[in-house]
C-alpha cells in the first residue's frame, strides 16, 4: 500500500520539529519519493547521520508503504 506525500511530510515534521520539508512523488505512484529537508538539527552531522535521522523518523514504513526515498538534506 502506497503512502501519500502529505502523510510522509507529516511523519517527518513530527520527528524533525522545525524542519523545512519538500516532498516530490518522482514516479507518480505514491511509492517513490524525493525529500528535500533543511533542518537545524543536522548541523555538525555527516550526510549519513542526517539520513539516519530521517529514516529513524520514518520507522517501519520504509520498505513497506514506502518503497524508495531519495534524500537531499542540509542544515539551516
């Protein structure tokens, strides 16, 4: 079952409070997204650490309702 872009954005917002988030459905299928996230909490963290924070926010939906997610992350 696919996930809607607004539900994906809300889930990230709830865990990375204050983040600026843009979600794009890259295939139009609700299963492949690109997320651009700007978050002060990313400051001083490597790209891998930033991505782990996002995946942690998503929990079990990765590999389930969400098949593929391309991330672009940076600190404010």
